[in-house]
């Protein structure tokens, strides 16, 4: 099965959920055109409060559709864009990608993976228990962050549902993803 984009979402306002769109445009070094989190410096409110001059390593948020299915099987009512992601994927194990992986989305767009999304309490506003479901513990007691990955735009372009995703791994040694 090919790795594909299943949904694209954006919003110009600070809300948790992002409506699905027919397409979105990625702008190099900025993020999703018209999205509240786009920009060269941080746009997430908690990060702006700490230091508004930090580089924005969270320009594009990606979640795998397989997580939505896992959460629905556990009793959560979630859909594409609802957890704040810009790009919903299928067929790519996003959480196992190393830092610096480049994802080629559709014909032109390229994003570079910067790290794991650190889930926020706003997930509880979608449904009680969702944050905990996105941050279970492994057998050793370590938190496993499942709420997707973050990336920066290296090459702009339009992306839409059905676009093929090609994964380009960085040179070894690979660095595991950490929260950004």
C-alpha cells in the first residue's frame, strides 16, 4: 500500500481543531499558508509566552490516520484535523522516523521532521481521557507520545488528500524523535 495524505486541515485562529480543506499550501520556512501556527518564529501560545523569538520547529503538525483508528477503537470520537494536525497520513510510521527525515508530500512540497508533538491539555476538551490515551507508558514506565510529529517546510507546494508521501531518511547515525 502506498503512503498517502488522507486529509489536510488549517485554521487562522487559535482553536484546537482545524477544519479539513480540499488543499493546503505549504510555504518554505513558514508553514501552512493562513494557518495560525505558520511563521519563522514560534506561534503556539505557551511557547510565545516563554520566548517569542524561538525558531518555529512546529510549522506543520502531522498525525497518522492509524492513531485515529486506535483511539476510536478505545472509545474516543476523533477525526482528521480535530487534534490540531495540518496533515493526516496513512501508511507511514511517523513516530518511528528519525529527526531530520524529509517527507515529500505530493508533487512538490517537502517537510523536514523536527520532533514529536508534546500533547497539551486542550485534548481533554475534545474528550476526557484523550490526553492520557495519547501519552501511555511503555513496559519500562516511559511516556510514549503518540499525538503526531512536527516539521518545518523545506520546499513549498500544494498538498491534498490522495497525494503520495515519499520518505527520505537522513544520513546515519539516526537520532530518535524528541518532543519539540
